[in-house]
């Protein structure tokens, strides 16, 4: 099982989602805001240039005659009117000698015009030249238009427009974008919190369910509220939990009566194992308590039940150890099958070993100090073909074996005396080399035409060779 290293930093999905949404909001706001601000700046600048070209052209035309005739009052009125426009920082009219004849600052009248430094000539708009001034406290655009009278140049008009209002507008737009980004971030944080809560709730439920399943609680159920992929995941989880629960039920219930390797084989391929009506060659036996009716008469029910459960537990332990399974408990008798539901080529040997082991353990149990009851058990075993499968109704079924072989084993058990192990010739032929027996003779079994040769198992060859 792979586990994430402890040194890895754990970051909640909630924070990851918040980070992703925040980055998306900042990125989108930055891109959209930058495009909008650039377009707005260009529009403002274009409007400013158009206004400057128009005002410079208008002032040049209006000042032609006043400049020609030296009417400084008329020129000053024109300059004053233009200077009232908020964007106009400076306006002046020069004669052909470069002397200022009209200016919005009266102190400069009659002085020579000293051209400022220009970064470059930004462009020509008809007869109007546009220049960008430098070394100024604020960014200015200078518009220069010649003053002509009858196609004769008699002076120039200089109009300087400030870009400060554009900068203020752009600054306001920038702060608006920043504020919008902050508002969107707050909204995004709330949405990410809400979305993460909605998404994490079923995930957290699944995590809890996984921990419950890992702890062995297969009854845990994840509530399904969503008809989407999360709902499909929850349904799949519940289906998995149900399958695991059924597997555990099989392991705990059926596993009490069969060996672990048989349970594993059943769980590996249940559809094949549990098909009804499968033919198997098996060895099977019954072990029946002798004198049980007498015990029921002289023992209290509670003590009798304890005794019977102890006997069944011992028999089950022995049978499972030798790769058999408990087919059923019939009153005070145990029916054990070897070679089904999983085929086992050694089923005759395993069945006989289980018979001998059970007899020895029952002897040891009766000889134990403080045990006032010695159980006397008769056992009968045979080998043959049976039909194995599920038998019963829709509401209750059990896995069992049926056939003439079962009848033979039951008949041998009825004949067996306390402590006897009687086996049929079919089983004897497969295990004769490992046991010491004596011939009992032929018996007639109801429903069979031919008699059955019976042998009594005395002890195993291992016991006979022991010093």
C-alpha cells in the first residue's frame, strides 16, 4: 500500500480552489483592465489632438487681420477665450519676427519666443504641426499653426495643451480596475468557499466511508444527494461496501464450516462454484452420538446444549483442519463432505484422517479430569458420486450434496457401535495402504440392488508401526 510521505505539505482543496479562482480573477482583471485603459488612453489622446488642431487652426485664422494691423487687443481677446478651455495650458500669437504679440500671460507680451525642447515632431495635421514638449512639470502637447494673410506668412500661433487630465482619468480608471479586482476577489473567495463546501461534503463523506471500511465497518452507507458524477461515485462506493459486506458474511458464516482454502476458492470464482447440480466425487461421513436420548433424559437442557455445542465445535475443527466442510448438523449427528464444493484429489485420505483424528480427540476429551460425561460416537463413511449445489427456496437455500452415496454413509453410521469407524469398499480401496482394518461383511442398503462390503477401521498404519 502506497502512503504519501509525511514531509509532503498538505494543502486543502478549499485553499487550492481559492488560489485558482483568485489567480483567474487577477489575470482576467489585469488583461481586461490593461486593454480597456490603453484604449481609453488612446481615445483621450486622439480627442486632445483633434481639439488642439481645431483650436490652433481657428486661432490662426481669427488672428490674421488683427496681427496684420497690429490690433493686440483683438488678439488678446482671442487668446483669452481659448485659454478658458481647461486643457489649454498656454496660448500665444507670434509675429514673423518671433515676438509675442498676444499671450495668456501678459508679462510675456513683447518678449522674444524661446522655443522649448521637443522630444520629436509627433506629426503634421494639415498646416498644424504637433510636438511633444519635454523638461516640463507636466506633459504638454504643442500645436503650431502659421498665420497667413493672402498666402503670405505673417506669424504663428502656439497652443499648448496639457495631458494631465488624461493622466488623471487613466489613474482613476486604474484604481477602478484595482477596486473591481478586489471586489471580484472577495466575491470569488465566497464562491470558492461555497463551491468547495458543496464539492468537499460528498468527498469528505467518501473519505469517512473509506476509513470506516478500512476499520471493518462494512455497514457504513454514504448518502446520495446529487444526480451527477459525485452521485455516481457515492453509488459505486455503496455498491463496493455491500460487496465487501457480503464477502465478509460468506467468510464468517460459510468459513466456519469449511477450510480457508475452500473459502478462498469460492470467493475467487463464486459463479462457477455455486452452480446447482454439479457432479462431484466425494468422500463423506456421518458422526452420530450414541445414547443421546439417555443423555437428554438425565441432563438439564442448559448442560446438554453446552455439551452438544462443545462436541460440534470439536467436530467442526477437525473436519476443517482436514479440508472438509460441514454439510449439516442433523440432531446429534454431523455430516462432513470432502472433495466439494472444490475438487480435491486427496479427499479419501483427508476423510479417513479426519475420522481417526475425531475419534482420538473424543477419547482424550472424555478422559480429561473433571469431565463427567464420556461421549460415545459411531461413524460411517463412504466414497462415491453426488450431486452438489444449492437446494431450497428463494428465501432460504443451503449448499448440500445428494445421492445414493449419502444413503450408504447414513446406513453405515446406524450400524456403527460406539467408537466404531465403518467404511465402504469404495473408500477402503483408496485408503487401504494407510489404515488397519477388519472386514465386517456385506450389508444391504435400502434402495440398492447390490450389497455393500463394509470394513471397520482399527487404526492407521502409522499407529501400527509405532514401537
